[in-house]
């Protein structure tokens, strides 16, 4: 996995008590589909992943993975090895529960809670996937 900080817990800047409370996450899923919290859900994510044009077996970093929907999709449909990071404890906790729905992906998708701004080994990936996380980064 990326860097040496993946076992550290990072502050969530009130994301988990507000926008990404468990109740709010459930509402996002009602709008965007199970495992997804972004507009377009599974189909939009699939289209974006296809545009990455990476070969089967590629190693991908999913930054701001949310509930893991895109990470699961990359592993399931494209046979990618995925390291998936999100700042929200709630998002990662739910993603860790949900990966059990995909038992064949457990060894392909690695989820962890962390701050993407602290990653140090981004060059170790064939591709980096991200959608909405940049909305939460103040210093771009």
C-alpha cells in the first residue's frame, strides 16, 4: 500500500458528523445506487474507468473511495488490484462491511482510512482514480 502512514487514523474534519454521517450516506445511496455516493453511480463510474484504458491486472489507487463502489467495480469488471483510501471513517467502515458481498475481491481491494494529501508513493501505481475528493481539499 501507499506510504507508511496507512495504519494511522486521520481527523475527518467533521465529515463523519455532517455530510458523511451514516444517515446522510444512506440518502446518497438512495440517489446514486448501492455502494455509490457520486452522481451517475455505477454507470458513470464504469465509463470513467474505461477511459483510463489500463490493461487487466493494473494496480490502481482510488483516492476518495467512499463506500468502495468504484474500487469494487475496478476489481470485479477490470481485474485491477486496487488500494482505496478515504478520509471518512464512516465511509471506510461501511466499505469494509460491504466488501464481504464480494468475497472474490477481498484480496484485490485494500481499503483504508487516511488523508490523501499525505501519500508518498503515488508513482507505484499504473493509474489513479478519483472523482469528488477534490471538492474537500482546501489547499489545491
